[in-house]
C-alpha cells in the first residue's frame, strides 16, 4: 500500500465500481440492450441475448459490436439503454466523504455515457463537482480494454501515470492501465468475465469494498 502515498490522480470506473453489483442496476441496462437489439435487428429475445453477449465478449461493449456490424446510431443506443430506475442506488455518505478527502484530482473513466454517469453520481449523493468524466463518446466509442481510450484519457486530462491509480471491477480493463504505468485496483467479484485474469501482475490491489479501501488510503496518506 505504500505506493498509494504518491497518488495524485484517482481514476474510477463507474458501473459495479462506484456502486456494488448487487444493486442490479446494470442488469436493468442489459435488459434494455436486449430490447433495443430485438427492435433494431428484428430478432427474438433469445437471439438478441446471444448477440448482446457475443458482441460484448468480442468487441469490449455490445455497442461497439452493433456499430461495427450494423451501423447502429450510438447516441440512440446510449439514450435508450440508460432509461432506467436510478433510485435503486442508495446514498453513500462514507464514499462521498472518503473521495473528497483524497489528495489530487478525481476522474470517472467509463464505457457508458456522461449522462448515465451523472445520474449514478446524483443518486449515490456523491458530489458531482469533484469528478471529471471521460465517457465512451470521448473515446470515439472505442471501449476499455482497448488501449487507445486510456491514451486519449491521459492526454486529455494531463494524467501522470506514475502518480495515478485506476479502480475497476473488470480485471482485464486494468491491463492497459498497468502497461501505461498506472497503479491498479480490482473490485473483487464472482462474475467469470470480470474476474478473468485477476491473478495477473497487472492487478496491484484487490479490494472488497471501495469505500473501505479509500478509508485505508486516506489513513495512509493523511
């Protein structure tokens, strides 16, 4: 944990990271993805589910696959799939307090949209003003774990990799960050896709709960 003392750039994934997976928020987004695919590609729900999963595994996001194979309007897709009930998210005062105490700058780096990120922040009762958001539109719809979005993110915000940490629930998303010299932390979970490769050297910290991890970071730093 000693290297945490040097961190001045705190980079957070959004979904299943700033909030726990058991809220089922993202599963509601996935249901809308299936509905979108059914309507646009004129397939039944079974085929739509297969397409959603195949594109996610092959292209990093379902949206990326839909753009490449079907020229889907990404803005229409993002608007549709994020029409969800954000009240599932619960206020997290401890997380807000600990993020505010962290020295330096805080960022959200997400494969979702800024609108979605802001809705998540609002419903968690986090202070929106402490975050800069880099979304899938900023990355020209190229998702993590492709390396280009990380490079673009670093350039846009003047990130110093050696003074940064990136926290994500998907282990393979940490690989490009590690290759660029950024510390990494993986949110431990049982999803087979999310934990694939979690034993690799690119995962520097394994954490059960984000707020507890940030408490430890602040105790170490302050």
